């Protein structure tokens, strides 16, 4: 099978799989280019309430396919930045499920997700100093927001790999699971995400990511959504809430159904 991004949707959760096992799921130029339109399609699907990014088999992603850097490293980096930004802008919760190596462009993609769950034994590294590459400003700032300036400098200056214990301590990952338990935990957690209010999640994602000037918009969405009334009623009636607000599709300005 050619290197590609596989995807599917089950129980309101989209899963995107980085599939290039011959090179430890390294991202080719075509794979970087394919990610933004794929994310657009999944974001517009009202049946998708969360997204998981993972790698085929026992490796998340070993980074960019180095062979793509020979001809035009600037173009390769530009494609990676566009993919990273598209992932960061995905309007619904995103989670990176990491096994094995998560290095270079792999760490770039994982950092662009909202959350990162890792299996014990995973290794993380940001390795442009090994290749003489200037790491993108957007990716550097995103890394700083996750782990702080000192930990970012350690990763970028040295290119050393860190284990899950250090990644958890610095905030690069949110949960570490014993071997064999990652898939179960990701399924359980994304099922929880899919059951919660998309209104709450979408607003929280914007606020947490630092987008300003949208307070009035979200207040208007909350007033017209019915989610608050439904949530309170469900709590008092001791039943599962049926939230109806959904992320507007491109070109729409109102709430979903």
C-alpha cells in the first residue's frame, strides 16, 4: 500500500491513521498536502464530534520523509506548517494517540492536537538541529505553550529523545497508559467527548487557544442553542443530555441541529 492517510468514522469519532510503515510512518510531501483537505471534510461532517490522530502499528510518526528534503526543504516545511495549522484549527476536540516514536514532524502534528495520550515506551523528539533546519515559528510557539521556554529549548537545542515520564512531567503528553491499554482508553475518552456539549467544547477551544474578540459571538450562540436548558434539565431528571448545537459548517453562521 502506498504511503497515505487512512481515515474512518465510528461512534461520532473520526480516526486518521498515518500509514507509511516502511519508513516508520514518515510523512511524505503528498501526505502533508492531503491532511488539510481531509480535515476540512471531517470538520464539515455533522456526524463527527471528535478526531483521533494516530500511526499505523507501533509507531506514531518518525517525522518527515527525509528524501523529500533533498529537492526543496523550504517547500517540504511549508507543507508541514500548513498541515499543522489545519490540525490546530480543527473546530472539534482532537487527540493524538501515540505509540513508539513521535519525532520531528510527528511531534509537530501531536503538538497541534488538543490532547496527547501515549503508551509507555513512546519516545518524543524535536530534531531539526540534527539536520540544520530552522524549526517553524508557529511550531516553536505551540511547543512553548505546551511545555514552556526551557523545555522547548532543551528539545530544540539538543534534538534528544525524551521518554513518556519526562513528556508527562513537562506537559507534552496528558496521559500515559500501560502497554496494550492505549486504544481502550482513547475509545473510552473520545466516547465521553462525543457525549458532551459541542458548544462548550468549541468555545473553550477558542478561548484556550487565545482567540480574542469572540465573547459576544459565543454568548449569542449559548442563548440560541438550548444546550444549557437541556443540560440542566437532564441533570435534574437524572438522564443523559441530548445536546443539539453543532459546529457550523463553512459558510454557515448559525448553530447546527
